[in-house]
C-alpha cells in the first residue's frame, strides 16, 4: 500500500481495471513517472470491486475476448494463458474469471504497482489555483496538478413502481443486483422475479436455478441476444470513424444508445436458461404494482398477469450523470462543461474544458463511444489520456510559459 503524500502530480481516483490500464500505459510511455502519481481506492488493492462482482454473481468467464485487458501489449493475456488453454472459452477465447484475475495480478507485479494505492475514499474534490485538492475519508488532503476520475460511479436505475410500494417489506426481499451475493443465499423452493434483460439478469437466473429456485425473468421488450454488449465494429474505424466525425454531441449520444441498445444476454447463457424447467420468460412486460402481503410479493404486471414471489431482484442497469456525481460538483463549477444527457463534453484527451481533470469509463462516452465503460474503452481512454498528459498538458504549457518568462527576466536582468 502506498503511504500518504500530500502533494503529487497525478491523482488517479479508483483502482479498477480502467485505472490499471491507464497506469501501465503511462509507465510504458514515461517509465520515470512512477513517482509522479498516486492511486486512491477505499479497498486499498487493485480490482477489488471487479473481483467482488464476478464472485458475487458466480461469473465463470468474461464476456469480452482475451485481447481486452489492462496490459499495453494486446497479446499479453494470450501468452500468459499458453499453459492454461482450458481457461479460454468459446467463442473468441473469452478468459476465465480466475485466469483473468491471475493475469491482472501478474500485470500489477510486472509493472511494479503493488504499492501504488493509497487506501481511502475520495469524498470531495476542490479545484484551487489550477490544482486540485482531494479530500479523503481519513481526513487527509492530497493536492494534485492533475486528476483522473476512474470511479465507475453511476446511479442504479430504479423502476418507477419501486418508489410506489406502500407496504413494508423485509429489505432483503427486494434487492439490486450489486447488493446480491449468491454464495450467501439459500433459495431452494423460492420463487424469484428477476427484472432486466442484461447479462447480469442471466447470471442471477443461473445462480437462482442452481440453488433450486424457480425464476421468472421479466423484460420490457423481447430479450436481446448478442455476443458482446456493443458490436465489435465499435472497437475500430468501422463505426468509430463516423462517430468521431460527428460534431453534434447530441447525435453522438444517440449513437451510443443505439449501439448499446439497452442490455443483452449472450447466446450461451440464454441456451443454458432455456434448458432449465425452472424458468419462465415474461417478455414485453413491466411491473405495474408490487405489494408485500402475507410474507410474499404480490406482483401485478402491465399484461394483467398476477403472480406471487418470495423475492424480487432488480438488474435494471446503471445511469451515469456527471451532474449527479458528488465528486464533480465543485469541479464543474470551476470548469463549466456542456453536459449531454449526463455525459460531459470533454476534449480529445478526455479533459473537462481548459482543465487537467481527466475522465475515464462511461463518463468519457462522448469521446470513446459505446465501449467506454468496458475494458476495450479503458485501453482507448488510456492512450488518449497519456497523450494529453505527456504532450498537451496545460501544466506543461504553463511550465514552458513560466520558464520563458524566467528566461526573459534573466535576459532583462530582472532576476
Ligand atoms: C458483472 C460484470 C461483468 C463485466 N464483464 C465485463 C467483461 O467481460 N468485459 C468488459 O470489457 N467489461 C465488463 N464489464 C464492464 C466493467 O464495468 C468494466 O469492464 C470495469 O469494471 C470497469 O472498470 P472501472 O475501473 O471503470 O470500474 P471498477 O472496476 O468499478 O473500479 C472502480 C474503482 O473505483 C473505486 N472508487 C469508487 N468511488 C471511489 C472514491 N470516491 N474514491 C476512491 N475510489 C473510488 C472503487 O472502489 C473501485 O475499485 C463487466 C461489468 C460487470 C458489472
């Protein structure tokens, strides 16, 4: 774990795969910058949230192929897997969960990053004289010249009927996907309503069935079946060329929505679910009303179906909105930024306008495109941020300007 430094050049907030990707790319370009950044995360270790999510949902392998990972060398994971071919899954060599985690641990070791994380939560960011003060949960303050926000913090999308539930109910009987840890649950004989058409619903359904539950999977439209959450054409010029040429930010936002097109489930998981007798699919359907009565949910749906359930699980996705992110409140006041449906209009180095404040993940969507929140988006974002930091930094410009002023002054004999 890193020890506290109160002043540094780069503060990276979050230690997930996106931040790890950034750091390896930065070191690849500027080995000597190792002492110029600090990573801050409440867990104090790399990828803890990622690992926890995969474990809680018992996900056997990634959805993305083996070329997507935090190391700058695209084939590094394949080379690492050379003696573990059984852990690359069809189609397109999807890395097994354990393989990916072992690989990331190797990346951390190879790049000497074991001690780069300071364990704390950033609770507030205050811009001050072109720098940033990061206020930490342990009451310390770190002042940095540049910040990268890689916290992946979004708002859980809450269906409107949830806030209209009038009856009191036990909290664990209505849970959001990120609150669920399958390993802690005994579900034999229970009836579970899972809401949402993304892969998370699929993993929850498999986990429920494996524990002897009867599942109803409800989706607003027909289940969408796709290998990846966005077409691989979004990883290269096929679609990105048109996206980058689009100067209307609203159109860009629409392109992202169309490409992601809500949640989707993989053919493999759907096949697994369809083979079970313990699942029914309620498509083109929404909850109209839910009541907790006589120790169970009574659910009435828009298609007038009524059914009783023991639990409701919501896998209804996450919305990202810069204006609702508390870490951005003061930053956006100092650096006014156009916001399109929650996404900030950032420059091509992923900075808020005229600032050294960089964004990664979904909030960088208007520059990165539909894969911004995925591993592939992390790589693209890292390349752009590193370019910004090493070549186009306002701080560098400021430094050069002040150096020039100093030279002028020296020549004039002022200092
Ligand atoms: C179940 C699941 C499976 C997925 N599978 C894939 C896949 O196969 N392929 C793919 O490309 N994408 C996948 N994704 C998308 C996935 O979200 C991203 O790939 C990845 O986790 C995003 O990395 P990240 O670093 O942005 O976020 P995270 O992994 O969420 O890391 C963010 C970090 O920020 C820290 N943090 C948050 N707030 C603060 C704060 N205030 N101060 C300090 N630190 C903070 C958190 O503790 C966390 O460690 C999956 C997502 C989920 C939920």
